[in-house]
C-alpha cells in the first residue's frame, strides 16, 4: 500500500497541475490518434489509460504520460504492418492491440529485472540522432494532410508522390494548417496561461466551421466509457519474429522516452525518480491502454513540464489529467468530430519541430567527429530504414569508435623507462592546501576519459558535495571528452554555480581543452583565469589572493569569485 499513500498538503497544486496538463494533452492526443491510423479516439483512450495507471504505479511523481510523437511513429508502423498482414484495420485490430500489450509486458519485465538504470548509458549522439529522425518523420508525414489529402504509408512513398499532392492541393486545408502553426508560435507572446495548441485547435476549428471550408474532418468519435477489447486479442496472422521485433521496438522506445522525461523532471523538482519502478508503471499503463483500444505512449516532456509549472508534485496530478480527458470524451465527443484534420496536421508539425535536437545539430562541427558521424548515421537510418536498427547501429559504432580513440590515447601515452628511473607512484600527492582555506575548497579528481559511460556518475557530483565555496576539477588524467561528457560537464557546472559555488580547473589536456573552448564552456562558463596549467599554479594563485587578509573576511573573496564566474567575465585583483 506504500504506492498509494498521499500527502494532502499539495492537493490544490496537484488538482490544478492535472487539469492544466489534461487540457494541454487534448489536442495532442487527438492529433496522435489520427496520425497513427486508428483514429482520434485511440489517442484519447491511450492518454486516459496510460495517464492514470502510469501515474499510480510509476516511479516519477510528477510525470504525465500519454501518446508521444516518437511512440506514435512506431505505433503507425505496427498498424501498417498489421494491415498488410491481415488486409484491413478491422481484421488486424486484435493483432495490433496484442503487440501493444506485449510491449507493455516487456516494459514491466525491464523494470523487474532492473534494466532501467542502463538506459542512461545510451550515448548522447545516438539519442540526438534518433529524436531528430523522429521529428523529421512526423513533419514529413504531415505534408499530405496539410494539403487536404491522405498521406502515403512510407517516407519514400511521400517523396515519390509529391507531384500528386501538389496537383490535388486543397488550398483551404493548407491555410488552416498555416494558421494553426502561426497561432501556436505567436499566442505565447500574448499569454502563457492558456496552452497555445488548445487555442489553435478551438479558434481555427471554429473559424473553419463558421466559414464552411471544404476540408476533411476527424469524423465520428464514440462517446461514453471505453469498451474492453480483450476478446479480439490474437497473435496469429503475423510472423512471430516480426511481431516480437515490433513489440520490442515499442518497449525500448517507451523506456528511453519515459526515462529521459523523468530526468528532466528531476532537474526541475530537485527529486530523484525510480527508473525501474517507472518502467513497471509505464508497462502497466500501456497494457491497460491497449485493452481499451488506446495507443501506447510514454512520459511526455511538455505535458510533464506544464504539470510541474502549474503546481503538480505527486502522482495524483497524473490521475487528474487522465480523468479530465475522460470527462471531455464523455461530454464533448460530438464537437471533436468537427475538428479539421489540417488543424491537427499543424499541431503535429510543431510537435515534430520541437522534437528535433537543435543543440546537437548546432554543435555538429565542434564536437568530436566520431560523435557527429554517429548522430548523422542514426538520423539517416531512423528516417529511411528502421528505428531499432538505427539505435543498434549507433550503439555499436559509438562503442567501436570509443575503443579506437582510447587505444590511440593509450598508445600515445605509453612510455618505456629503465628500471633505475622507476618510482612507485603516489598519485595526487601534490595537493598542499593551506589550512586557512581548506574547509572552503573541494578538489574533484577526474581519472580517465569523460565519456557516455562515465557521465551518469559524474552528474551525481553536485548531490554529494559538502558545504564549500570553490570546486577545483583536476583534469590532468582526462585524455578525452566526448559529446555526452561535454554536456554532463556543462550540467554539473551550472548546478554548482546555482548553489553559489565557483569552479576552477587544472591540467586540461589538449583534446578536452579544445572541446571546452569549441562549445564555449571556456570562457563562457569558466573564464580563462580560472583555468590553470597545474594544481600548483592554482594553489599559488589562491594563496597569493587569500593569505594576506583576515580569515573572517575570506568569505568576501569567495563571494566575489562566484559572482565573477556567474557574469562570465574576467575578474579584477581581489584586494579588500
């Protein structure tokens, strides 16, 4: 019963957060349902079932779950494959729902076997290329709907049929799509109290109905409580290997999508999610959603952020979000049927644009070439080949390239000396910190490459530090930093500075120093004077600045040091 305990102190915040997240989820659920091919109501059913059960059983208190862009892309693939195998959606519905349930069961198994902690070791370039590819897929599949036509079932089909799309252009549909996109991007400049996708959905749909534009509509949406489809479930009609592959793809993507959102929620709420429990909750939620004919989903970043910013702090907010959608379904289904598909197309285009990793693309010329190659490869394979093959290829290539880089580093560093010159190494023995300031300084030793496998442990630095004013990162033994390591380092530095802690670095080798400068961590976050060639130089500078003043005034030095670091500028001499 521990999972169901509730502290009423945040009841108001949870209610408001859940209601707000439910309102935000409405247009997205409808849009994802239409894109999947199962209809708008499938998106609502998925948001309701997954939203409620993933919150109750999951391991992230503020997470809002439901159909997401990446999961909808894979769901569409599952549905198309089932239609090809059975002849129609009606005949293949039981097979589709069975795959969705199997994917949920796999997520539960992942959680029970404690595989959640391993998801965080996926290299950043793999995640970046994968998510960017998903965003591209979503946008490309909206080219035909925004012109008032049904989209082909494959990416290549979209490109080859483009002349047909332009020939049959529905200008009214194109205008509605553009108007929807314009409202979504401009309305937040007026106010952020009302979600812009909801404003676009209501305003543009109302204008379309009032003017009487000739555009395709969502059509009939069943009202009332969802029905269970357990009697339709079947695993026949498809090759077992393909069936398992599709379910595994959904499960892996759901795990990655959910746990990435969990980490974002942790950074905002300063809490710690339970990754394995979260996978179990996502699995149970997806299984229930499939039982009522809903789409599978995962933790939704935007809806989770809306929930947190609106006051949601416990799983009750996720349950409220699902109940709000259920009430809307029971009372407003007849009005939702009049929503133009072109409006949903505009919403999905903005979703696709939001999924693309612009940070990774912007730094593609500045991070190590191997990371750039991995990201581009995963992106291309995601769009044109297969999602799970893209991730697998990216992981394999990232591992091989990293091993090659480490081999090169070791070869360059290897030195052969005579026995007479050998001395037993006593590492880090050069640290002689004056007793007057030793309680203000923390020295963090980094030993070895800062890469995607080391990043999670490195990010925990900020959670275990004592009450100090300055952190000195000793980088003498860090020969290599990859893209994931760079971004982890940036996150740690920002977290420390948020606590009023200044950062110094010593002994940066050539490759890490070059990477830090290329993405402007030096001097953007760490000014040049705070980077020292050796630890001795660093301590000499601190001693010169500190030891000529009274101990009870030293805190002023550290305050000035921290403020100068925050302002990203060079500092004057510290003399009181």
